[in-house]
C-alpha cells in the first residue's frame, strides 16, 4: 500500500489530507518503474463561472523502489481576474526545496511564520473541499523523462 511522507522541514501534512492523497493514488495501479506522478484535482464549474474550488496539482516522487512517496510540490491555480481566460499559479509550495511562491510577494522561504500559517490554513481549506466532494474531476499523470501518460 502506498504512503506519503508527512513531514517536510518546517511544515507537515495534516493526517486527513495525507489520507485523501493516498486514497486518490490508490485509484490507479502504478507501474513499478514509475518514479514521479502528478495528481490533478478539478472542479469543472470553476472553468465556466470562475467560482468554486481552485484547481490543485500535487507532484510526488517515489522513494527507493518502494511504496513510500514524497510530495515535491503542491500548487493551486486561479484566474488572475474576471476577464482572464488562462489559469495562473495562485499558490506554489515547493516542499522539496523549501520555498513558496505567490504572485503578489514572489518567491520566499517556506520557513517564514506567515508562510507556515498560510500552508496550514490552506490545508484545512483543501480538506473541506475533499470532504464536501468539491472536486469533480481527478487524474493521475505518470511523469517520465521520455514520455507522459495520463489516465
């Protein structure tokens, strides 16, 4: 059974969010050679009326040929304004390299108290979306250097 590391330097995944991500991964049998995957969660109405949960993408890397995965990045996307037709990065947590990006403040270290607080608040908001079934579209992409497959 797959598992996801919970502690990333100065931040930790909430156990319930960790469980939702592991459960999502179990929806697809991943080949043993798979090293990296992306989990994509969407709320289809968001693209139409720009309301509802914002798209989420989580990149993970498999550790040591086992069932243990490490989150490298967690990203939410949004339309920057009501007239935009293209999604842009809204929040980007690089857990692998311990930095954070948000368009208004640019890039900064993840270990800043206000960023840690934002990460934990954001996780709680994501949990609410998962618990209420707010995402109605889900995909797992296998990321390889030579090819990419989506299911």
